[in-house]
C-alpha cells in the first residue's frame, strides 16, 4: 500500500518536514507518520492502514505535492 501526500487545497507545493516513524516501524491505522509544511502550516500525514513502513521514498526537507508517493506500507 502507498502513503501519499493528501490533497492540500490550493497549495501547489509543500515540504516534508520530518518523518515521525522510520523504515521498519510498525504503524496503526491513523497513526501519524510524517509532517508536511505548506504555506507556513504544518499537516500530519497519517497511515491509511496498519502495517510496517517498508520504504521511505521522500527525504526530509524535500519538496512534495498532492498525490505524491511518500512511503510504501506492508500490510499486517
């Protein structure tokens, strides 16, 4: 399963501030996994399912946009 940047309204580009979980970490549905900053507001990205974060695709500080792949999640 993929974790992607959600729709951020009229925001065209945002920045991945930091990962709250790392590759190999177990996560629950709705658990915060990353923080994204857009227009000086910080948004929390939540896991859409329970599982293991298999791969973090985007590095901290990197620019991201709505719909972009952030991480891959192995389902439990």
